[in-house]
């Protein structure tokens, strides 16, 4: 098949500035090419990347993009201009995968069957995408949101999970585990950072988890989706404990993987009821044997089961900090080692090759080509 992958205006591929979606499609594109498919990947040109090159069998075409603006209207305007340029640059293909807002409306039949990659909760646009061949949801929670918005789209909706963007090449080094509860991701209020700090303070006040540390890794600046450096600095002033570590963001895979590998517990208490759609950070941590502790958002239910391969707490309870503290304590207990062993199974169930199988089968169903 001739496959085009068209990504957004704001982040490059390779993911030099982060971006779970960019990492995912870079890995999948390389896997498609390895299996003999012809793949063209369109993305933002920046950071000294060439306008065109071939890497891992994939032809990369890079277009002028933008730093993400703060306002919604400006964001949509930038997305439109970029998508228009991408429309002109995209080759004829059997199928085009895209996660930009405007591309499903701008692409033409010569570009191939339009395969909309829905990575975020929809905000009204699903009703506009009647010409799309497929609306792919990355979780059952996103599927349900699509169907609430566009019930008649049911025959065109499929759930295919995001893959691990990497393939660990060695077994989990259990002896490398430290007494660390790790959060890795955007330092933003919707990620439950303040709730996690409150839960940690409860544990320490009750003299629980003595000798453990709470470690944060992620960007604070708004340009990278954080809550702002001023906001994070305020948290650091209010919580000056030596048992709380604030580390810089780790965009290099090796550094991030080392952080996952060293952690015993991975806390991801997201409060983003309408924003959290998958939780790839939790999936990545599980691949390195860190027990995930997550809020009771629907997106986590696809791959985390409480008491089996992680701990789930009720973030809607009257005392969510107490609920989170209890979940962390359960995940840090010696008996939770079995949960960690079960968590590592995502290496198999969410491997790039396994998820590529699902996508290629769906592509073949739409195009009639194997």
C-alpha cells in the first residue's frame, strides 16, 4: 500500500520536542515500511531538520509550521495554513492518516481514503468528518465520545490502542528499582500535581513510606503544555521537602527510560475528565516494571485493572488525597511486585508490531489492498 501519515503543525518528527503522537506514528511508519509498504510522513520543519529525507525506509517531507499559540482561534488558524500546505505536498496514496483539525476537510480523493486519528476528546468536529473513511479512537473512552457527538458514525469508528513508542531490549532490572514514586509528564494542574503533593504529605505525616522519594519529571513552561514556571515555583516553595525532587524534562528516550526503570511506583493522578484520552506515560512506565497508580478515568480502564497490574483510586471521592495516598501505599507494598510483573505484559500487548498488525488489517479492509 501507499500510505501517507500527515501530522500537525506544532511538533517535528523525529520527536525532538516531545509528543507522544509524533513518537507513535514515527515508529508505526517505520514498521509499515519494514513490511514493504510505501510510506510518506509529513510533519513540521524546524530544529535544523531537512525539508526532505528518507529514514528507516520512510520518506519524510517537512513543511513550515508554528510554535503552538495560546489561543484557540490562533491555533486553528495556524493549523489551517499548515494543513493547506500539507494538502499541496501530500502525494497520491491509497490511504492518508491524519490528526490535524482541518485536513479531513481539505484532502481530496487522490490523497487516498481519509483515516482520522482521534487522539483527543472531540469538540464538535466529528460531525464535520462525514467524508472520512475511518474515525480511529485510541481508547474506548474516545470511541464513546465520538458516538455521543456523531451517532451515525458508528460503522466508521474503530478502537485501536496506541503502541509503546519503543521496544525494550532487555528484561526489567528489578534490582535497579529505587524507593521512588515517579510522575513523568506535563506539570499542569489538570494532571493532578497538587493532589499528588497533598497525598504525599498525608503519607509522610502518618510516617508512611519512610525512606521513599516523590520525583517529578516534566516541562513546566506553557509552550510545552505545562502550567507555567511561576505556578511550579509556587508549588516548590510550599512543598520544600528534601523527599520531593523536581527534575528537568527528559525528552531523550534513554533518560526517560532510566527514570521509569528506577521507579517502583508511577503515579499519574490525572483530573482531565475531558482531556485525558489514553495515558501513554503510564503505559511506558509499566513496560519498565513500575506499578501504575491512576485516577478513575475511563481511558485507563483499557489496560490497567486495579489489584491486577496497578492501582486505581477514586479522584471524585470526598477526600481524593486520602484515596490517592492509599493507592500509592498499596502499590509500594512488597506484595505489589506481582502487579509489576503483570504490568510488564504491555511489552507484548502494546508492542509496535502488534499494533501495526491491527492498523494494517484495518487499512486493508478500507482499501482492498493487503
